[in-house]
């Protein structure tokens, strides 16, 4: 997973898909229930939750899907990708957790009186959350992310658990329509380009940069319109380490020398982060064939973790890759 996922504590996520997660259903004092499979076991949750607490990666997904939220964690990285109405919802909701486990306010979660708590962190990080304490408040479902491109499945499961699939499906449909449009627009050029990507999580103090392959943060939306990033990690380490690696800056020629074009992550404002600037300022970068040929493309919104966010990423890709269509 992303390196900073190790710093995330309280995060929210959903149940399993109807085809994989929904098992038995029944009635209890609170109404109809269903059983879903999660990282923390088979969990009985309300069939139609009315008061949902969401933290972490579930925050943008459930705001976008118009779920019945009564409390959320802060989610600063996603704010630049929120629409005006989504930002208004984000601002008005009570913040019951921060960005890290130590910032989980268990008392505030209890005061929100949720009938469902959704948690979505990798299994190693889940140990930082006091599940037993949360389970005293409401049913808790936990399903941790795997590779970065898994946001599609995860956001659907989040929306399903929260009873908000209608809003989710609308956003998904808009994204798929746009992806199909761009696949056709770039169909004669993009699939034939040998691509490489420089991600935003290199570590300058260690002299490394991040190279991302297919299904990683900076590449997975581009994959949906026909882009292919050549190569694979030398040694898979699980999660994002299956689709990205961290060579030393001296390895730039070896890592990216065969690329016909290179994309690289930038912030929502179009400015590369320090770790990417470190690469762009290197003499080794300037001597790469793709760079000399003028085939480098900044990519915004590589933090996309919902279909609404990814729709912005598609528009950004279209803007950035447009020179490829020029003959």
C-alpha cells in the first residue's frame, strides 16, 4: 500500500459485494440485518443503515455516494478533488477521527450514535484500531486495501455496506462512459506507446525515486484508457510494493531508458511534489531518450480513490496526453 498508509489509523470501509459478501439475512430488534464477510470475520450489519461513521478511504467514497453519514475522519488529501457540494458535506460533518490511529476519538464516535462503523485499512494497520471498543458502539466491518487499483472494488463495497449503491452506480457510470470515450480517442496511439511512470513517493533523503507499473496509483486510471506501463517490480512485497519500486536516482537510465514516453505525478495544482522535482532536476533525467524527445507528461489526481475522483483524473489525462494525437 502507500507508504503513508502505515500512518493511518482509523479508516473506514465496507462490506463485501452482493455476489461475494452478502450471506444470510434476518431480523433483530433493530430491524432487518445481513451478514457480510470482512477482515474481522463475518459481521451482522443493518440491512439499511441510517447512521454511518466512516473514516479514511471510505470518507470520499461515502460522501460521493450520498450515504447517511453522521461522522467522519479528516481526509485532507481528498479535499482538492471534492465537488463544491461534496466539500460542503465534508465540512459540516462531525470529525470523529484524524488521519492517524492516535487521532481516533472513540468518545466522539459513540456520541454520534452510529448503527454501522466502516473501517478500511490494511490488515497490519488494523491492529492500531481498538475494534473491541468500537464494537461496543455499533457493528464494525473492516476490509483492507490491496493494490492501489483496488479502490474500484473497495469503494463499491463501502457504498454497499452503507446502503448507498444508487449514488455509487451513478458515479461509476459517468466514469466508465468517459473512459470509453477516451479509449476510442487514443486507441490508435496510446496502446502502442511504451510508457513508464515516476510516482510521488520517492525519498529524497535516501536518494530514491518511485517507479510505478500497471495498477499503481499514478497508472491505474491511464490503464483504463489503453495505457500500458512496461516492466514489473523485481521483488514483490505485497500491496503497492507489487506494482511499484524505489530505485536509487543513479538507476534512472536503467529503469526508464527504454521508455518511449514518461508520465509523472503532480499535485492538483499541476506542481510536482519535492520527490518528483528531485527526479526532474537530475542530469540523468534530462538525458533520457523520452525526455530528449519531449515525451514527458504530468499527471494530476493520482490520489484518486473514487469514481468521481477518477473522472477528474481522466480529464487531466486527456489534457496532458493530447500531444500524442498530433502527427
